[in-house]
C-alpha cells in the first residue's frame, strides 16, 4: 500500500514537470499559449532622428517602417500551437548604426518582463532597451553597432 502512494507521488511530480510549460500567466489567468501578445517598438531617439525598422517572423514580414521620434510600431499575435513563435527586428539610425535582435521568443523570463502581455522595446541614443514592466525600468539589451548591416 505504501508503494502505491510513492508511485502516485512520482506520477504527480512527473506530470507537474510536463505541465509546467503550460503554467498560467498571473494576470490573465490563461496559459501563455492563449495570451494575445503585443510588441511595441518605440523611437526614443533624440535630435529628430528617424528610426528605420524592419520586423518579421518565419511566417510574417511586417514591412519596413520609418518611425519619427516619439512614435511606435505595434503588432499583436498569439503564439503558434507548438509555442515556437519568434519575431526579430533590424533597426538603424542616421545610416551609421544598426542593431538586429529577437523581440519575442519562448522564454518565461521574457514573459515576466513583458507582464505576460506587452513587450516594449525602446531605441535610445546609446542602444536598444527593453521595458521591464515587472520593475518599471528600462534595461539596456544591445548597443548600436557601427555602420549598416550588409547582406
């Protein structure tokens, strides 16, 4: 009888390990796969600098954007069934600096910083920042690289 309880406990622990990726998002009460995500890319550059932006995923090309200072580009989506959704962006400023990086991927830490709904990226003069909504702070993630990305 005692071995039966041990076996049940082991099964429950194993199931908890399998089900954990489907953990519930704190604010929505929904698993991350059912959450409608929003990504914002904000031009926080000074001196009337326009931000060139091109974002895409494997399936969706969101097109080329030229953002005036203080404006943003936003899109919404739900993760694919297998939770492999990945978006990345290329941006440049003044034709003399660029950055290319992921803006959304499967990562619980990212989800936490996005408050399980809104991922906010801000281009500033010294680099690209991610808004950590859990701490209400901007976190420098990438510095601008000199020149433009060459194909």
